[in-house]
C-alpha cells in the first residue's frame, strides 16, 4: 500500500521512523473512513479496506511498543 509516497506493508512497516508511522496511521484511519462511505463497494474496495485495517493494527501496535520501550 502506498502511503505518502512509500510502499508500506505488513513486512516492512517496522523500518520506518515513529513519526512516519504516526503519519501512516492518520492516513489509514482517513482511508478507512472513506471506505465506510461507499454505498455498494466492489470486491477490490473491500479487499483494500481489509488490508488497510490489518496494516493499521500493526502500525498502532508498533507505535505503542516503541513508546513503551523508549525507542520513540
């Protein structure tokens, strides 16, 4: 998934700085809200939403871990 010009996925999200992850989190939350407004979503849109929700969960967890162990 491309976020702010970076290809971000569940395999490489840990490579980014905490501030970048926070930006990605914000963009993903916004994108997920946009999906919710689609009246008759296509299969592709539903898959994209699912991927966004999964990546958001990973990013939110990583931000929390970094803040708890001082890596922020």
